[in-house]
C-alpha cells in the first residue's frame, strides 16, 4: 500500500517538475530572443531544457533496465548544473572555471556503465553527488565576490550555497547508506532514498528558476538604465554614468581609487582635414581601445568632444600608472585604412592616485590638471599628479 502511494506520487512528480522546467525554458528563451544582450537568459534556458530531458529520462526508465539511459540521466544532471551556474556567472561576464569542465568530462566517463572501470553501485552514487557538489562549489568564490553588486546577488549566493550544502549532504548520506551490490538493492534505492533526493532537487530547481527569472528581470531593467548612461557615438559612459559613480562613491557603495583623464591631441585637425565622419570613426576606435584596456578596472566616460575620464576602482588603484602607459601606447598604435592611412592619433593622459580622505571630485580635478600639464608639455605624454606635504607635484611618466 505505502509502496503504491510512493510510486504514484513519484509518477506525478516526474510529470509536474519537467513541465515546470519546460515552462522556465520557454520563458527564458523568449526573454533571450527579445533582448539578445541577456546572455544569461540563453544559458538559463538551455539549462532548464537539459534538466527537463534529464528528469524525463530518469523518471520513466526502468531502474533495473537500460544502464545507458541511467548514464544519460546522470550526465545531463551534471550538464544542467554546470549551465545553471554559468548562467548566474554570465550576468557579470564571468565563467565557470575550466577545471570544472574537465572534471565533468572525467566524471561522466568514469561512471559509464559496462566499462572495465565502471564503479560499483555504492561508489557510483557517491561519485555522482560529489561531482554535483564540486560543480557548484567551483563557482562559489566568484559568487562570493559578486554578492556585493546588489541585494539580489546576495540572494543568488544564498541559493547556490544552499544547493552546494544539499548535494554535500547527499554525499554524506550516500556514504552512510550505500547502495547494495544487486539489482534489487538498486531498485530499492530508486523507490526510497532516491525519491527524497529527487524531491530536494526539484525544490532546488524551482528555487533556481524563480531566482533566475528575478535576476534576469532585474538585468533587463538595468540594461534600460544603462542605455541612458551610454554615449551614443562611442558606447562609453556619459555624464549620467559618471554622476552615478560619484554618488555611489560618496554614499560608500563604491570605492574609487584613481582617475585617468584623456585628451586626444590635435583632434580638430582630423575633422578639418578628413571630415566629421572620419572624426567619429577615430572616436569609436579610441573608445574600443579604452574599453579593452580599462574596462575590467572601472568605467570610462566621454566628457567632451575628444575628452574622456576613467574612474579606477580601489582594488586596481595601484595599477593606474601601468594602465595609463598601456592606454597611451594602444592609442598611438591605432592604424586606419584608405584615405585615413596617414593619420596618426596620440593622446595626452593625466592620472592621479587618490589619497586618504580625498573627495572624488578632487581626484578627478587633479587628473584634469595632469592632462593639462601633458598637453602644455608637448602632448603625447603621460603625467601624474602627486600630493606631498600638501604640495601638488607633476611628474612626466612617459
């Protein structure tokens, strides 16, 4: 009687949960199609699609039957977890460590049935739970660092941490309650403890789906806000983004450690000699260089026609000199084709490493003074401004 109730409940479980996962996949795929910038939505849709296939195969196969369908369910379970974690990381342009992919492949091959190295049932069960734990844990350090970006990132971290604890707990349970060596023992496991595991996975999967929908919805709103903070020509930040960072720095939500001011040399000659379309092309190319060299370390905003300022986060503040030098070389290394092939672009760059107690307005002002010094000193220069004993000191770096 009890067994029949369990099995009838299990049958409903293996219908309702895949249906819910499929709905998540459809919703997320629709969002990804509508806004192609939401890379995380594409990953999440793929993850729920794989999870749907995994749970359908696992639910309607005979536990004592085809061993390869069991292996397929295990492998797709690994894959679904990996894709889901990747979806959360992709929101911030991060990726699951490469070692995790290698570990998944080794594990998938290691638990293949009918192979000379095929592990016994008890060890297979332990390995499956252990690898699932490892896949999730591999992303925890990055999620731990990213949690400060918003309160929603705290929720993401909590959900993923809960999943890691869940799989870790299952590993311990599997060690303490190993599957016996016979097919009957395997069937007994699937009719008992495995139903509990699947229920926990379903609850976790639904939680992940809800949180993903929340975070991706948040990202959609954020992208709309970013459109209003982006310079239309260069796709760098505009004055609105700069003002937001200043406000966040003042409130303590962000900590800026340095500022770099950039002014392209003799840019008016480009417009006069080649036309404004050529000038726009030059600005876009310079902006591309700035995004590449400074993007991971803070923001770069266009503040005037050919004037830019970059705010470098505190953890990268000590690298401001190297970043400025690298940017100068990259800009002077730009080359153009056709009528613009003779064109040589250089920049005057000034930077300042923020001091304790100094306002961000002062830091930006000092960087502006340094770039002015670079221009008056012959252009195509990098100049830093230091504060020593209350005195402003200018020093040419290159």
